[in-house]
């Protein structure tokens, strides 16, 4: 999956995290990363505000049908 970094106002060294349950996702949401993948529901989120609470002006950007496995090797930041 290719993600245009200019569209999100980030550089090509964007970071990615994934979590399978609510507890893990809540912990990850408090860390400084750019994208979070919900492995259970297939939601891909953009985290605009880093380690601050919530996603800032970001939020869900895609829902991957069937919640396939997604790792940083599946993402290309261009």
C-alpha cells in the first residue's frame, strides 16, 4: 500500500504500529507514531498529533476488508 506523505504533511520516514485488542491500541495511541492499524477490525488510522491524546486532526483513513495482516513491509511511504 502506498501512502503519499505530502497528503499527510509528514516525511518519508513515517512510523507504523499495529494492535489486536483495545488495551494494546490504547497504549499505542499514547506513543509517537504516524499510522496505527487495528488488526481486529482492519482500520488504518493517521495519528496527526504524535504522543498527545487522540489522533488530532487525523483519524481513520481506510478500512481493509477482512482485516488482513498489515506490517510496515506492506506500506511504502512516497
